[in-house]
């Protein structure tokens, strides 16, 4: 006697895992801002003018906290020493706005004719 062979029962289809589903492409994360030498110069110039780390960092397109992290990372370098010198000069300017430091900082070196 011949028995009918039944095909094996198939498991019900499950949805594909989330990782393999077709999702719309996401925009790449914006690049992280970096402290370039140009941004460091802008920061130091703005720090001299304002005496404010937050305002100087904003002028350079960076955050106050990233400026402090950069200073810690570059401890002992010319950037770190310049930070101290700039704040000291700013404090002297504020103490005597008509003093020698203020006059020297605004004086422009004469240019030779070409």
C-alpha cells in the first residue's frame, strides 16, 4: 500500500529583521568642527578684544567647552601660553584703557610704498 507523502509544513513567514528592511537613506552626520590654526588665531584675537572665552570661541565657530578642552590638550604649547598672555593684556587694557598697552595694540605698523 502506498501512502501519500505530504510535503513538510512550512513555517509562517516572519518579517525581515529591521536591519535588512529597506529604509530611506539617512543624511550623513555633519563633520565635527575642528580647531584649525586659523580658528585658533581668530579665537586668540577675539579673546584679546572681549576677554570672554565664550565670545571668542563663538567668533571662531567653536564652543566654549571645546576651547577649554583644546587648551588642556595643548598644555604648555604656544597656544596655551598665548591664551594666558592675551588675557593678561586684556586685563591691563581694562585697568587703564588709555594706557600704553591700549595704544600699542591699536597702532598699525606703517607700510612701505611698493
